[in-house]
């Protein structure tokens, strides 16, 4: 008999949520996607849309999760996420220096936290609601699949009970 695996709700893609929201930082504009009530993805990886730190174009992406104190940071483990290893690149060829990385990271975190407390609050609520609905739909589909499997197993048992002893 097939062993049932623990239920893992299917998560909707971040593309289903508010995305490409412009967010100003001291180094230029980044694009933000709100993926649920506690997570954002920031993108400045397009060749024609870098940020500029100390006169150098810098590209990259960053995932940030709401921290317990309400700010945002790269550690999402307390919410079931990951830890983002922020590695922006200069000229697509080399990693940004530690000071460039730190300055950019700090600016983005401050911008996201301020945005989330102000204009982003409604979008976080909308994204959290969308994620909740997607989770409910995933559970409904899993229940339907399990009910069908149970129906088939009951038919198999009924067939075995009707058949002659071996």
C-alpha cells in the first residue's frame, strides 16, 4: 500500500501577487514584489535597471522577511522561509565589495521597512489573504485526491471480500 506523505500546501507563485512596485532607495529604484504578509522580493537585476553605489552600477536580488521587531531582514526561518545570502554584483562580473554590499543592504532594508509601515500595509494584507486562499485551495485539492484514493481502496477491499478465499 502506498504510504501517504505529510501534507504540504501548494504555494502560489510570487507572480500572482503585487509585483514590479517601484521602491526608491538612496542608490536608485528597485522593483518589489509582495509575496505574502511577511515577505518581499526585491529585484534590481535587469541589465538596463541597476542601482548605482559610489558611481558603479550594481545588480542583484534580495528576499526579505518581516522580523519579530517589525523590521525586515534576510532571515525568514522563523516564518518557514530561508536565509537570503545577498550577493550583489558590480558589472555582472564580480561581487560587490563588502562596503558596497553593506551600504546597499542597509538602504534597501530601511526603504522596505518604511514602505511596509506606510503604503505597503494594504498590499501585505492583500497578499496574505491571497496566500491564505491559495493554501485553502491546496488543502481542498488534497482532500479531494485523498477521498478518491479512499474510494478506490474501498472498492479494492469490497472486491477482495467478494472473491473466494485463496
